C-alpha cells in the first residue's frame, strides 16, 4: 500500500481534536504503511493551536500549521505544499465518515487524479437544511457543467498531489476548490472517480450556512461564466 497524507483543516476544534487524532492514528497504524497527518488551523481562536502543537510534539507523523485567517482553501493549499507523499486524503476533524474511505481512496488514486466520497451515493445523517443546500448546489453544477458527480464538500476527498500542484490556482481561499479541481480534471481529460460513503454528521456546522451558500453559488456562477 502506497504511503499517503491525511489533510485535516480545523477551526475551533478544541473539544474533539486530540481524541479524534488519537483515534485516527490508531486506525492508520493498523494499515502497516507509512503516512503523515497534516493539521492546519485556519483562524482558530480557542485552544486548537495549543493542542495541535502538542500533537505534533507527541507524534512524529503529525505536522501542525496555524494560519491567522479563516479559510479552508488556504488550509488545503498549505497541506498540499507541505505534503511529502503523492496521495492526499482530506477528512473533516469530526471524522464523520467511515474511515474505510482512506484505504479505498488511496488505492483508487493510483489511476485517478481525484476520488470523490459521495454521501448521496451512500448514506448520510445530516440536518435537513444541509441536505437541501447541498442538493440545490449539486443540481446547478450538473446544469452548468454536465458532470455526474454528487458531492463537492471538502471532507472525504482524495487527490493526486501532482495534479493539484499543477492546478494550484484553482484552490480558492474557502470551499469552492473541490469543484474547481474537478472541473480542471474534466477539462484536462483526467480520470475522477466517485464512491459511496457513510456519513453521520449531526453537530452544528463550522460554517455560517447562509454565508457559505452565497459564497459557493457566487463561485459556481463565476466558474460557469469563465467556461462560456
């Protein structure tokens, strides 16, 4: 099994950070391959930075970075540039997706530049509003780009590092970079695959849902205009 990097962006995750990273390390150690975990705080104001530095000191395979401004795209770019392995797998800090996704995504990245973990193809327990918002967004992506993909959230995604570095300018500051990279892959004739995942995420979102929706749709329309 090829070595890989786990990317985890965080924002004010002091309540779950240590226990979830320890749980993740326990799972990854059983895979019997080399790996690294890159945690990037983007604008955290709680004890996340202190805890992240502690995890880095305790575990040789953990790297921690702290960015002063909020922006999950900034965090992703930092992780990609710092990664030492060619396969990068993004997870949310709450580990709301079945961890079996890691091994499957790492294998599929041998022949695909992106692996999309899809809650819609699999199963999900999320709030009604988050489901509705995602559904509308996906509808418009299909309308504008004629893609068959179903999930552009930041969690449960796999990337070939070389492909991302080649398209580094597609990474926006916030959350539109998954769609941007998927569009770049389609444009370049690269292979992207989508697999079903199981997701249980009932906690309050780390994002302001209204602000997030406005941002994502504005970026979607800008991308559609550039395409034309």
